[in-house]
């Protein structure tokens, strides 16, 4: 099923100017398109729409050690809750952490890289409120965190 994620603002990259009422169409684990919400609704009739308050942009790369938690799964989930879907290889240094990252589709990188929302790349998105807190994280097209 195709889902359109929309927010008050869309940033294709965190360096780009915001697009008011922008949206990202996601099909499976891929970005199917970006642009104004009305254009995507016309292009993808019948798509499910998820509306978020705040700013929608590319998910982040977590550059430091994973937060402490009782289990590797919870350590990985903590970075997903922060809006990140990628970690640096040097910080995923045990077989248990690597397995937890893999099970959750978290990307393990040798070094940091710029992030952007580009079709047909992997659909890794994050939504942040005005205070910078993560509201939602989409990892490889799946909603993996939503603040209640």
C-alpha cells in the first residue's frame, strides 16, 4: 500500500529550504515521490495519508555510541526514537547490536553521510516538533516510532 506522509513543512534535506504543506509518497521501502501534498494526492489517488505536526525530513545518522539500555534491541530502539535510522559501524561493536540493527533495518555505515529524501531511494524519514523532539520515525518505509 502506498502511504503519503505530510507535515506543516517538508525538507528534502536538512540544508534545503522548507516546503509548506509538502509530502513524501512511500511505496514499500522506497520513496515514490515528493512535493506539494495536493500534487501527490492527484498522482497517487487512494493513497493512505499520515499527517504530522512539525517538520518532515530525512531520517538522521546517529554518530555516537548507542544509548545505554537493558538490551541491544532497546538500544537500537532508542536511536529510532531520536529520528535516526543509521548508525556508525564503530558503535555497533557486538554481534548482538549488529543483529538488533539488522532486524530493525537500521543501516550500519562505515562513516557518516549526508541524508536526503530522493525517489527511488530507501524511505527513511523523521518528523520533529518545534522544540526538535522526534514525533515519528519511518525506517525503510515502516513507521517504527510514533510519539503519543
